[in-house]
């Protein structure tokens, strides 16, 4: 009896498998196209999906950590904060700085004094008027190291903030810093109501009060965060929806399903594997845009054999960047052709290390490693990174470099990478990393990662232990002035020098991936991965 | 002498028909086992797997790490019988090559577990008293953890890697064997022939290895086969979680894990390694079932 039962199960299973194989055949993505860069075709033929009410649900990949912009270092928390809070200046769709709560701003030529003219007649959600004193309270909070705020570093140079009159603020720095306006446009500089700061203190992270189009309603840490319409918003006619609910959904499949069933109106990120199959069905539109997130492979320049620039260049030549984009990023990325992404201020395009195994082998031979060598590749233990590391392993095997992949969870990484005191004893060889300079300025894209000794771990993120005096000097020059021409020239030099020294293997620039129902408009991801929702609208 | 001869004469006709059938334990076992068609089929499958484990890398049409970025995530076709994965590697070849890893891990780990468990079980069952208590309570503690959880705990201490997977699986196989061997030992210990051996002054070591251990072998073999299936499954689970085999190793669990993201768009990437695990574990379990039926003296025809 038992055996017959088993046979039936096996038969049923085999039938199922045939069915599944049939399915997989029809779903094949063609791998023949020469162009590795993909773009989602806009699906215009779809009729508008139905939507009742004016409440929007957004499904995101992680939990929110804090609602205090001054004490936040994850882009996701900023996405939610930006519905409620605003800064003096902000970024537009292309990471250009635009005025928000300030009407206009000026910088002194020596890049030490910044003056903001404020917009009049704006009130915080709790009724406190927005004025120079409020701005001063916020900047002072950020600039005071005793507050131990995560974003203090962006404002550590502020010497004093002065309320010149009710609607004029002057910020004075202790030394010149040309990229300061971008720091003000960073979401870290968003304004909280001074009254709320006083009442809640550190607890303001649970009770954000700002000037934005939405007011904080509730935050259930295990489930969702809800914001409701601010009836007195200073931009007339906005916002155009009644509420936004953010739902953290870490599982990719679940997030996609929420969009398909209509439980969520907007999701991000959309898993790149599913972007194409999702787009154009059930009233779903998938949008991809170039971000400012760069992927790189850093090489410890203090350690043999990576101390030889020829070895580093060889590794650059040995990696097929087009294939990287296609295989690892599913086509939703672009090969990286500088240290920073094209949407970052002062980007200057370099000539790519074209995939060339012969040249790579030649360089290795010159450097004395004709037979290759053994290498260790470190990276975090998430799926995407794992895939990238495996790809690099395959590529470097072609020139005889045997790579051992070591995935690490964040605790181990903190131990082995970020808290190493003596650079010469650092064990790190190759490191697979990503970086998003959320100030949108070249400074934050280069200095923390390759800015010489000052950027070595544990102070910052220079995993290549790269230290080139010429580069350091050029970075300094660029910061010493607010003159755009001069800064541009300095950063051009920085990028050219780093490109030639190749402390990294330059891999790709990610795309931002968002999926939405087609009745939703005015919502998009900024290149730094933060969400812009102020113009959100439901079309029916 | 005369008496003895008579005895032989009496025995002769009785043993005659038995001799014709050559009723040794092995033929007896085979007679019982071959009647179970499903177990026999499973047995053949297991033998094939072992052959594949040995010659796999030589007959696989593609190398395990041979990538082809122009043919990624393609479904089954004439060139790639089980399709290709995210790097354009041939899944069929990888499964064949991975057979060796899965079998090697499971056999080694269960063997270690069986040796440890058997020794503990024999000691525990033979000597009894406080040592029995000590060993059995220790086994109870290990039993209190679900197998996979215990394995994850051990990996967390030792760090990921195939070697540590072997250690983890063998540790949680120990109490299973210890308990089974102990119960067989208790049964065999009270038989008359063991009593007799002891009465003529045999040392405990001789009694255990010469007289008790052979009596527990059938139980060990059955359990061994059954555990192999579980071990393959556990090793695959650990690799799936990223705690076992590391990429680009073609271990089945790791392959399964690598295809997870493509479940909707390219199900064959997970399907075929899954099928391999499923069939292998099923075969070992059915085979073990058949062995038990054939070896257990209590089950009569």
C-alpha cells in the first residue's frame, strides 16, 4: 500500500517537472544582444489600473532606523523623512542643487561664508514659525560634537551660525570648504522644529516635526510608518494625496507580489531579475535611471602584489565590464568610467580599461607574475555582492589569478576592515564595495574612499590604502575655493590621476529600480537612491 | 565416538535441504531484499550515483566553472540538457560533478558519526550503570536540538566551510547511532551465548567486539543508509544558507541557493539541483527501508 502511494507521488512529481520545464523555455531572456545596457521600454498601451481613495502605500526593502535627519546614515530612512521634512536647499532629479526653504544663497569667494535668504510665511507642523532662529537651532545642533550625531561630520567645519535678521542666516566655517552647499543640500541638513527639538531631545527621532508636505502620523516599528497630508503646506495645491504608508518588506518576492496585487502602489528596489517580466503587466510600470552608486573592487596598495600599479591595471584589463553589467546587474547598470558616477558634480570621463586578456597577461608578466598569484576577495554576504564576487573570481581566473571568496557578515567586516589600526598590518587584499556619495559632490565621492592617510580605516573607508600626495593636494585645492571653475579643474586632475594609478578595478554605476502602478505620478527615485514624493499624484 | 556418529547421522538429513539452498546470511538477505522492487530500484540508483561520483568529472560535457556570458539563464536545450545558470554554466554538468561532493560529505560525516556513536553505544549498553546514564543523558541533550539547528550552531562556532559541515553533521549523527547500538547491545548482552562466553572468562573487550558488535551490525547498516539521505539534505541546506560549500563549488545546495533570485524568470536553475537532491535522498531512504525489512530477523516472510 505504502509503495503504491510513493509511486503515485513520483509520477505526479515528474509530471509537474515537465510542466515547469515547459514554462521555463518560454520565459527565456535572450542573451544575444550586443548591447549590455538595458532600458525598460515604457509600457504605454496599458489602461490605467483602478485605485480607490487617495492613500498611497509604498513598499521598501528595509526597516527604517531613525526619523531624526541629523542622526541618520541610511538613505532609506531619509526617503521617509523627506515626506515630512525639508532643508534650506535640496537636489533635483539630476542631483543639481536647488533652493527649497531658502529663496537664494550666496557663498563668499574663499568658501568660508555662506548666506541664505529664507522663504517667508512658512510654519512647522506644530505651528512654530520657520525663521533664522529655527535654522540656527538646527545647524548648531549638527555642529556641536557633544551631541554625538551621525551626521556631525558633514558640519564639523561650521564655526558659527548667525541669524542676521529674521529671514537671513549666515554660516561661517573655520576653514574653506568648497562643497559646503552640497552638504546643506544633503538630507542630513533638513530642518526640525526647534520646539520639537526642545520637547523631545534625542527622542525627536520618533517624533519628527518639519515643514514638509506630510505630517508624521504613526510609526509601528514592526510594520509600517504612516504620514498624512499637511493641509497648510506652503506650496499651494500640494500635496495631492491624503496619506502615504511605508511598508518595509525585505523579501524580494513578497515586495513584488504586493505591487502585483495592488497592496502597494510603489515598490523599490525592484529586483533586477524580475524587472522585465514585471513591466507592462497588471498596470505596472518599472522605471530605471542611472544612479550615483558606484561598484568597485579595491586593492590594498600597501600589500604585495597590489603595490605594483601594473598588477592593478592588469586586474582592470582582465575584467569584462560589459559582461559584469549583463551578468551581475542583469543589464541595469553602466560600466564605470571614472571614480565617480556621471551624475555627480565635477565628473570627468576617463578612457575605459577595455577588456583585454592579452594586455593583462603582458602587464602581469612585466610585474613578475606571469603565472598569476593567489588572492583573497572580501565582501559582504548578501546575494548581489556574492554574485559580483563570483563573477570577478571567474574573470581573474583567466589571467591565472586564483581568487578565494570570503563573504563576511557585518560584524566580521567591522572587525577585519573598519577597525584596523595599523595600515601595514591590514589583512585586506581585494574588497568588493559600493559607494553612494549622497551629497552629490565629487568631494564625498573621492575623499572618504581614496583621500590618502586621512581616509585610512578606522577613520574612513580607504580600503585600497591609497595615498598619492598629488591627489591629496588636488583634493585640498578643490576644497579651498568656492569657484566652480577651479574646483572643476582640481577634480579633473584628481580623477585622471586615480584612474591611471588604478587603486580600484572600476566596475559599474547602478541603476535605481522602482516599480509603480501606472496611475501614480510625480514620484521618483533620486540618483542617490532616496525617494522624492512631494509631487505625488493619483491619476484616474 | 559411536554416539557422535549417530548424531551426525541424525543431522545429515536435516541439514541437507538447507545446504541445497545455500542458506548463508547473505543469500538469505538477498532473497528477502530482491523481492522489494522499489528498494531494489533505489539500490541501483544509489550504485549509479556512486559510479557517477567517481567518474563524474570525466564524463560531464562541460567544466563546472566553464562560463559563457552569451548564454545565460537559458532553459533546457540539446546543448544544455538542464539549461544554464546566471553565469552561463551548464547546470547538468555541474550536477554531475557535484555528485561527488554531496556523496563524499554525507558518507564521511555519517561514517564519523557512526563510529563515534557505535563506540559510545556499545560502552553504554555493555557497562550500564553510571556510564550508561552519563552517555545517554549527553545524547538526550544533543537530541533536544533539531538536527539542522545544532549543525548551524556548530558552524557558527567553527566558521563556514565544507570541512566544518562534515564535523557538524557527524556530531549530530552520534546520538542517533549511540541510542540504536545501545538498545541492540542490551538485547544481545542478555542472550545465552554471551552469558556462556562470559562464564568461561572472556574479557569485556573480546565480548564486546567478537560477540556483541556483530549482533548490532545490521542495525548500524540500516541506520547508516537512512542517515546518508538526511546528511545530504542537511549539507545542502547548510550550503543553501551560505554556511557550507562556497561558490563556485557545484554543491547542490549552493546551486539551489544561487538560483533563488530567478525562481520566477528561470525556474530551471533551482529545479534541477532540487530534483537531484530529492531523488538522491528519496533513493537512500527507500534503500534503507528495504535493507531494514531484509535484515530485521523479526520480520518474517
